[in-house]
C-alpha cells in the first residue's frame, strides 16, 4: 500500500466518522413523538430513528407538580431513571402495592414487565428525570390496575447495603 493509498483510506474514515461518530443532541431538540403514558411527558434524545442506536433509548421525563402516571410497564426492556430535580415516588407490583421514594442524584431501576407508576411527590414543583432503556424501541404498555389502598414501603436493599436505605 502506498502513502497515497493510506492517505485516501484515512480521508474516507474521517468522512465516515464525521457523520457516523459522536452525536450531540441539544436539549431544545428532543423529540416528543414517542410512546406516552398519561401523566408524564417523555422526550427522546437517543434512539434508532434519531441516531441509529441499536441497543438503547435515552431521553427525559417530566411529571408535573402533584401529578402521577397511569400504571404501565415497558415489556422486555430494562429502564433506569435518574432524578435531576424533585421527588419521585414509585409504586409497583400487580396492584401497585409497593412504594419507595427517590430524590435528586438517585437512580431507579425498573426490571422488564414490572407494572409501575411514577408519582411526583411534590404538590408544587415538577419532577425532572433522565430515562434510559435497554433497547432502541419505545415500549410503553398502559395497564388498567386497581391500586392497593395502602402500599407497603420497601427499602432499597442490595448486598452492599443489607439493611436498606429509604
């Protein structure tokens, strides 16, 4: 291979990386045309349609003050919610019989097929979150669930924190 051939190959690689490399999605260009659940506004930043993502979906979720979503699950997808601002109260289970709260800086993990509901625990401030899912598709299956009257508070327990954290 000559020096000229190497230079041409390098130029071709640069051109491909230029348009198929790192992408920055400005905050004011998120896409609200995604699966929605009553009580929240989801906006996509990263998905297949926007950037060609094959294995994840990422975006934002806003729940208005004193609002809650309907019960739903996300099919085979795993979800991670990162709280930016506000206080989230999560309910989950067949009758939304379990509950836990999270605040700014906390992460929430939602396994596949788990019925859940996000609640803004504040009567006056919006709840703002970043949401990531394990596939590029936006699955939201809304459910008709009669919630338990008094949910059971569950501490976050893992091998590192065997006594839990509220």
